[in-house]
């Protein structure tokens, strides 16, 4: 079905969902969902490392992607994890030897960790799966630093990718991490002198590069982002900071104080999020979003769906216990919950179905098939999919 959509719409102009009508239940599948190029590439390189090094110890710096099944499969094949997703050691770098194989995950890694691994004698380039769009952010940050701009990173401070981006950015430019628009508004108060600079280091403690001087380093700014953040939020933050610089320095001078960095947004994150906005145009009874519970891009899709539908965030079909019971993750409470009677009694039932960039398509398919089992006399799968058949 995805292949047929790509062939019929190569320019991605049609973001409307695919509708699978089985009679008593209809599914609205997002135009874009599931693995992006960066994730597919990372997984392919990981399995290649296993094939090419049958007699070596193989390690991953941290989770390859934020997907439980993928990581468990890699562990089951013998790959060991060095750190957890927050950077806390599981084995520790001192456990490694020069002839070990270390895979760098799609999120990238910090320069500090890279230097330690190279000092041990480990060759990293061959199995470095860092997403090219993450590297694009690093390169843009370096360009900003060469032009004497301070880099503002929109991201989650503890996230692997943001830690890596901050590490690279601060080598070339004063750098600051902000989480959301609220923090951008606080930053604007420092820019405009509405808050004393003496309070800056306390408010943004642990989120700025060494030697950061708000009086000096808030005069020229450029915004980059953790690629899995909500693109519309990054754009809103960038536009807000741009307007702040216009207000402070004047329309005629703001280009000397603000750098346009829209080119750092990840196309795959944009595609998935734009497709989710089209899902919000539908009149559905509920939404199922599939992905790792610590997946940033999936959590943003959940937040979007929650704005309109009863939404259930699950990591696999295993969370669907029965037609009347489902286990799902509550983003706000940050814990698993159990809901009953999640499928309404009306017919047909309209279900939104999508997934994050770290979720294999086969898991989405398993969820759909499991839900179909709860409805009698559904139209056969082959008949429903016939309209999406490729030549």
C-alpha cells in the first residue's frame, strides 16, 4: 500500500490518509508513517556488523532506535548495550578493547565519547549509523559558529540526539538548549533586558556551553533542532526569536542578529507530522499510535492525535489484550495504563492508525490484523488492498 502511494504520488502532494474499509471497521492510515531513511540505514548497518564480525564482541553505544522489539532482537543476536538512553553506563567504556566492534546509533554520539573510543583504538567510521539529517544540523551549527552566531538548540536536554548536537555545537559556537516556546519567551526577556543577566545561569543551569555570557552571546542567534521534535514547534520558536530580534534591533538590522535555519528540519519528521495533521481532518472514533514509549517523534504524533481523538499509545499488538481491554502509555503521567471498552459499539468503527519513525511496518500490520479479529464478517484483506495493488 505504501509503495502504491509512492508510485502514484512521487512528489508527496497528496497527504490524505489511506482508507481501508473492511465493512464493520474502517482504518485511516497516515500517508507517511514508520521507518525513515535514517532508521532503515541504521538497522541495515547493525545487521551488517553482525554478519561481518561473527567472532568479535559487538556493542551499541545505546539503543539503536527507540523501539523495544528492534533493540530486543539486536540483543538476542548478541549485541550488547554500553549505555542507557540517558547516557548512564550499563557496561562502561573501560569494558571495551581495541578489537571490539562499536556501533554508533542513528542519534549520533558526543565528541567526548568518540574521543574516548578512539583512544582505546576502536575504529568507528565503518559502523557509524548517525542519521545524515542529524549531521546536517551539526554542520549548520558549525557554519553559525564561524559567522559568530550563538546556536539555540530546540530539544530535550537528556535525549541522545540533543546531547550529541550540543557536544558538536559547543566546539564551534556558544550554545544553549531550550525545551519549548515557554523557555524561548524567558530567553527573549534576557535578550531584551527585561531580566537581569545574573539570573541567566541559574534559570538555564546545565543547558549552556562553558563560558556562556548572556550579555555578549545573545546578540546574534540561530535556531537548530533535535530532528524528532515537532517541526511546527521549532518553526514557532524560530519565528518568535526572529521577531524578538526585530523588536530589539530594528527591522533594518535584524539580519545581522538572526540567522535563517529552516533548512535543518528533517524531511521525514515533517512528512510524518504533516500526514498526522491530515488525520485530524477525519471523523474517527479513536486513534492508535504505535512506537517506542521513549520515542520523541512518536510522542509528538500522540500529542497531535490527542487534540481530537481518544488516543492509545502502544508499542506493539501485544498491548491489545482483548476487544475490551488495551494497555497503553500515558505521556502525561509517564506510566502504563489499562483502558476497557476502548472499541465503541457503533458500526462501522473508524480507527486512526499510524506509527513513529522507529516502528517497523510489520508491527503496524500486526496491530491492524489483531483488531480485525474482533469484528465478524469483515471484507477479506486481499479485496480491500486490491485498490492499492502496484503494477
